[in-house]
C-alpha cells in the first residue's frame, strides 16, 4: 500500500487522534529511516525519544530474536528471569531501591501517583491522610487520568474534565509560588526534571532543592518524571544526577526497551512499603521479551554516556553559533541530546519543519514555535553538522519569506500589524526574567540561562476539591 491509500483508509477508519506527517515509514538502520518512496531521512527525533540506540540495533535484534523464540509473555502471576535483573540494574543506576514495571510512560506516572496516595495513607495510620498533589505548570505527564490531571496545560485536560481531584499547579521554577502552595496536606510534589513536551525547560537547581527540602521535612514525596529526559539522554543515567538531588520516586519509559513498550516506577524502600499484592498491577507490563531487551538497552546505554556528553556539547555549541547568526531564534536550550531551538513565530517553525523534512531530516515542533531534537545516542558530529546546515538554510529562507510578509502586512490590515508588533514585544519581554522566577541552570552540563520563559499557560490556579 502506498501513502495515499494508507492515509485515506486511516482517515476513514481510525479515531482521529493524530495529525501525521505525510511519510509512510518502511525501514530503518542506525540514525536513518526510509519511507515507501525510498527517500532516506536522518532521524533527529528517534520516535519521540524511544529509539535511543537508533533503528535495528544489532544487539537488540539479537535479543528479540532469541527471546521471541523462547517466551514472549507470562503475565505477572508467574516469575520469569528478567524482571529481577532489570530491577537490579535500574535501582543501582538510580540510587533507589525497588521497581514496578508498566507498559508505558503514562501508566508508570499514574502508578507513581497511586503509590504517593497509598504512602500518605500508610503514614497517616488512622489519622487524616495527606491527599493534595502539587504539579507544575507547563508540564506533561501523559494521557491517562492521573497523568492528565497533573499535566499543567489546560489544552490536554479541559476536553476530558472533570479531572482527578486534589491537584494544584505551581508556576514552574517559581520558589515563592511553591512555598505558598505547599503545606502539610501535600502528599507529593511532581516535577519533570527537564520539561520535554513543554519545550525542553530544565528545572532550576534552587527550585528542585527547595522542593526536596519541603517534601523531606513534611514526609511528602518528591516524584520526578524522567520518561523523556532519563536513561542517558542528558549524558547521565538520570537528569537529577546533574543536580545531586535524590527523589523518592522516578518514572522512566520511552527508550527503556528500545522500541518495545515498557515503563518503570523506581521508588525508595520506604515508599514501596505502602504496597502489598493486589493493590496495583498490569497484565502486560514487565513481560519477558520487553525486560530482556531492556537489560540489553541498559548495557548499551552505559557504553554511550560519554559519547552523549561529547556530541551533546558539540550540538550545544553548534546551536549557539546558529543563535548568534539568526535574530529569529529566541532561545536555544537543553542538555546532552535533548535540545530545543525556540523561534519567534509558529509559521517560521512550521516552515523550518517542512524544509528540513524535504531535505531528508526528521525533527519535531512543540509549543508551536519550539523545534525539538531528540536524536539517537549514536548520532555523530557529522550528522549534527548536516542538521545545523539545514536549519541555517531553512531559517535564512524562512526569514526572507517572513520579511516579505512583513512588508505586505505593513501596508495592509491594522490587525496584522498589531500581531507582528506583539511578536517583537514578546522577544524584548522574554529577555528579562520575571522577578522571583529562577532561570539559572543546574550544573555545567545543563543548559545556560534561558532567554525565554516557559510559554505562559494563562491558566488560573486550579484545584479540584477532594471528594
Ligand atoms: N511523561 C513525559 C515527560 C513524557 O514526555 C511522556 C510522553 O511523551 C509521558 C510522560 C507519557 O509517556 P507515554 O506516551 O509512554 O504514555
């Protein structure tokens, strides 16, 4: 079947949840993927951060073949040989004590929220348990109800209201707001160490440290979501290891089983003690095939960390040079191989995306005007050069187009002039951090101070009363 046939059938047959790029992908190898016309693409997105080892890694293929011939599924009523070994590796890497395996990121996150409430009940004994959860504005934790309810963006929540009760949102990296909203009724503070979907926004060191101190003092939990930024993407096993802060729980998923569905909650012994058999579970999660592959992924990840740091720095320098050249770039930020370029208009970002695709490079756009790069860990400097050269071309072409539009706009509608004025004003405003808002990076490897702040969510503080 060709692209036209598949897309026509999908339009008729699928629940319309995706706005796909016009590419029918057929095969991959390393950092490349090919579509049905034979066109080759350099993959700077790796299936939204999943294919961290690139496509068809020989060691992964070998494990899949071997394990698929032995045992694919058991369900969690029985033992198989890989969950314990995988848990041993993940707990050693993370500094935490116990693991629970799920199928996806959102399930891992929902499970972590359940553990937080169960832990609070255990701690309260017969008293009134803490139930409130503080989550961050501009965050993203997934599509199930717990994850959605703690996602700090109205567009993901409102169509599905009402949400899980007891969640309040804190302005990301705003210590005053955190302190104002934190009290003895809070059972958990939830943070993505680097907000991914939110435009690659790292948590500030002071903010994370304060969250750790507040939760530690009141027996509340600090839960970090490293589904996108964890497992080697920043050059360390976990992004929180750049900060020297240990959470009570962390969630991981995306690259864990190199393309097979697998997520995990990692928790301290103290937190895990709130669970007993039957309280939480899954039919598929942590099956032998996915776990065997994940063990191999972690072996490979360990070997690639140094490379991620080195090419990550090269990538950072290249993007900074691009920033110096193009006034349409508002900000470049990120860590390791998780990077973003924020442009001054959504139209330009859209144009850059199309142009890079035509040139045979896959990237992604988030928050309208942020170009996001999540390449496989095996990417090399020469691939980064190719991407940056293409971005340079696309931005130059895009700027020329934007300038001509601006000229037309200047002699046409008043409304159009006002909009362009807003874009310029935004750039000026973004250069000045708001009082009380921490923008400083966590450590040398983490991004420089952001020029732009997370996009204003414009949402009012929101709390759903605990029923
Ligand atoms: N948390 C973060 C930080 C994510 O980036 C994502 C997915 O993009 C999720 C949770 C949800 O993961 P999944 O799509 O595997 O359910």
